[in-house]
C-alpha cells in the first residue's frame, strides 16, 4: 500500500473520510464549507457537492434497499 498526500481544494473543516470501494472514490466532508469532495484513486478531484445542511458531518451510501 502506498499513501500519498492529495492536493485538495481549500477546506474549512475536513473530516469523516470514507472510501467507496464500489465507486473507487475517497469522500470527505468540509463541514464548515458545507461541501462533500470526492477523489479518484489517482488523486484527481472527481467532484464537489454543495450540501443544503448547515454542518454536514458524515457520508453514507444507500442502494434501493439501503444495503
């Protein structure tokens, strides 16, 4: 296993990293900035999702049956 530091966009309060094995992406919360960022295994920023909540605190995944 090789661990590298990612060059991420400015984050006001990053926490709760979550690895999506199926989607092959690392998600983390910018709770003060109200955003969720997703990175690919090669370190590329895949997307940033703005959240409607004031202080997002975690990411969870759910399928049609929430499994």
